[in-house]
C-alpha cells in the first residue's frame, strides 16, 4: 500500500490561511461592535447596584440628534452643545427592553442607571442638540456682521442692533411656538442685549424686544387732562402703563383677542425700568439721554424706578440704533443732539424711526417744574421733543425676555425670523 505524504509546506500554508481568516473575522466583529457601542470602563456609574465586574457592563450606544426627529450613531458621547434625552434613552438585556431609569450628567459625565442588577445590560443614550441662548446668537451675529450690531460705549456697554433694517426680527406672541408662522405669530424686533444695571436682574444679560408695529395712538396718561396747575408725568400711574400691564398683558378687556397669549406670559421678565427725568432735551445726545434716564432727578413725588413687564422704549434706545447719517458716520451721529438730527439725516439709518405722527417714549421731561410733559419721537426729521401727556401718539410695547429663553431656528430676517423656545 502506498501512502502519499503531505508536504510540510502545504501544512504551513493552510495553517497560515486559517489564522488570517480568523483574524479578519475577528476584526470585522470588533469593528462592528465598536461602531455600535462605546466602551465605558472610564465612565462613572452611580445609583446602581453592580454585582459583577465593570467590564461586563461595557457596551453603550450613543446617538446624537441631527435634524428634527432624526438621530445618528456616534462613537463619542458629546460633552457640549447637546442635552441628554432621558425619555428616548433605554437599556436592554438580551435585546429586550428593561424597566430602567437613566440619567446622564453632562458636566460630570456620569451615567446613572436605576436599577442596574442584570449582567449583560446594554444601554442606548440619546442626545438632543441644545438650543442656543438668545444672547449667544446675538453675540455670534456681532462677530459675523459688525455693520448690523454695535456696542454703545456706555458704562454698561450694551450690544445693540443698528442701521436702517438689521436682521433682528423674531416670532413672538405665537399660538404655538413649535409651529410658528406669520399668520400665527406677531413680528417683534430685538433692540439688543443689556446687563443688570439696565434691568435690575443680578448677574443676567437680558434681551430687549419691541413690537414691530405699535398698538395705535393713545394718550400717555388719560387719567387726567393736561393742566398747567395739576400735571402728572409719572409712568408708574400712567394709563399706558396700566393698559400694557393690565388688559394687554392679561389678554382681557379691549385686548381679549389681541393681547399677550398665555403661553407667552413666562417669556417676559419682570424687570426694573429707570425713570430718570431729562431737562433741556435740545442738548441731549444718545449718551446724555442714557445718563439722564438712570439718574435720580425726577419731579417731586415721582419714583426713580418702576418694576414691571411691559413699558416703552427709551430715547437712548432710539438714538443708539442709528448706523450713521446721510454723509456722516455713526460716531458723529452719536455726538450730535438728537433734536438736531433732521439736518444730518441720522434718523434715515435708524430702524427705530417710524414715519408716523409721533411715538411716545418712556422718558419724562422735567424741564419746567409743574408742567405735564412726556418726551416722544416725532415724524418730522426724526428728532425728539416733549409734548402734553394728554395728546395722542403711537405706543409700542417693549419688554425684556426671561434669561432662560433660547433660539431654536431662524436667521432674524423678515422672511425667516428667529424662533424662540422656553
């Protein structure tokens, strides 16, 4: 009987091929596993009972939001720009969901799973894209376009929108903030970002809004007729203040269908408004108005501040919104008395100028003691002068947004306004 001996070279070759095949399969399995799950030996676990080695609990699937309800898998758990979605996240054992409560602390990068008693548990963590705060969006816009925003150079150095028509539109007072549109929301505009010295809320930078259109013409204070003997230019007791923070804010009376909607109430900050008086307004630049608004010089019996939700814009808001005149720069406009803006055309590049018969401001005129005056912005030449509180001019609601409000989408244009989220 003859035996055919297999050559040694063939044996080695077959063994080598077998080893290579095993290595390739192992690499494929390992790659698939790493793509689907993240090893978590370095991730702290709390509030769970672990009765086996941490390496037994070594598979975590992480998913980040891309758009709407869409998510994509990621090999890295995000450390910023996202927030943990505890409702969507879940755990399984042998591919079956288990009743476990998950929580993930973005700051400490700590995962909590309760209860955690089953060996072989796998958890799937979902992270939603975090909405940007309104202040962050505005400050980013300043970095990208300094022709549309500018710091005012005051001691508080507030950041303001400037120019004839900047991209500062926002949907506000909406029926549904999840589905905003021009037919279900009002258009408002962002005046700028103001620090605590302007609104009295410690440690916060708040965004000030103004309605794109006025509520119409009315008296600054209709509670008493204009009188040389018995005047009243006290904002805290004025009829406009009562209307703004009464029927309009609470959607009652004559504003039962056009006032602030219930779902918008908590968007508005209860802020401190400065009520400093102004004398000889013919000499006042935007900076002088800003200083006088914050001083304690007021008519006898008037308060220096008022706390509430809705008021009027200041003369300084109007003044600092210019980007320059017909042939002069913004800096030159800011050094020019607003009373003399007609000759320079500074109002032409000021988005807060409206071609109306006049618009009431929050500022009071205490130039002549005993006279009932309030300062307003007139149509003719965009200058500011004072007039009787019993005359009728446009009133436009102005307010500060609560600090927790964020922007979820939009570009700030009139066709694509910013969308807010609480």
